[in-house]
């Protein structure tokens, strides 16, 4: 078995050497290559040095992408409280990179975000519907918060009665979760709404996605 793995690794290195440019330039090719690596337990992003990063430059690529992700998240934190959809993050990163930069996919973003987790509990990925929310602040979010975010996904907001009806929760539990999201800046409270107050999640405002990062917001991304 170990001989087979050694042979597979050798073949993988030859494949990487031969298709170096495609792996660098094509997101689809990168996904295939990462899957091949995972088959034998090789992580080409595990270190900034060594065979894989030196040959392919993938370590530098994901490091640079990680920095751009941090910049976008910092610039938009006051808008969304540190939660951003993967789609909006992808859109904003592409705008920042310019049309002549190396192509980047959402899969590339997810891999770069997973590497950012070494910075602490600030960065995380929350599955919501058919997509993901990227968390870029060190707020403690548990499964209750995740379920409420998923509930708010379609309309962009949620109410206490909707949570109680859909999740069969007690009033106190629903309010506690919503108050925590308010306190962390991840939710906004609309007390003027008809019927009862609505808790809006700015990260889910689709109309905000296309807005450019302003020069003032860009300054926020500079430490």
C-alpha cells in the first residue's frame, strides 16, 4: 500500500510539473488538482515552503487571496457586521483584483478562508441554504444562530413569531439569539414594521451586493 502511495505521489508531482500553468490559471483545474492531492493526504497549501508551493506558487496565490479577502471583509464590516455571503465576497474580490488578474473561483475563496482560520476564531464559514455566509469577526455563533440565519435567508429578515412557529422555540430562546445578533452588529432592528419588529440581516440584502466599496471604506481595510 505504501509503495502504491509513493508511486501515486510521484505521478502527482510529474502531473503538477507538466500542468503547472493550467493549475495556476484555471480554477476548474485547481479543484481537480486539489481533489487528487486529497486522495493521498497531500495538502499543497499546508506550508508556504516546500515542493508544492515552490513548483506551483499555490501557497503565494492563496496567501495573496487571503489578504484580499481580509481587506474586503474589513472594508464592509460596518455595513454587514462581519457577515458576508460568499457570492458578494467573490464579486468584491474580483472587482478589487481587476480584469487582467488571475481568475479566481468561489472554491478558491473557500480554500483561502479555511487557511485564514489559523489567525484565530475570527474567520468561519456558515452554510445557509445553497450558499455560505463568511464570518470575519470573532463572535461566538452556535447552531441556534446558524438556524436563524438560514431562516432569514429568503427574505433577508426574520421575526420572533416566525422563529417560534418554524423552530418551535420558546419566546426567550428566540429573543436571546436575536439580541446577540443585534449586539454583534450582524442584525438591524426595524421597529416600524407592520405587525411586529423585524430583525434584518444586512449580509443577506441582495440590493447591497452590487454596491462598490467606497474610498472611505477602502481606508478601513488598511491597518
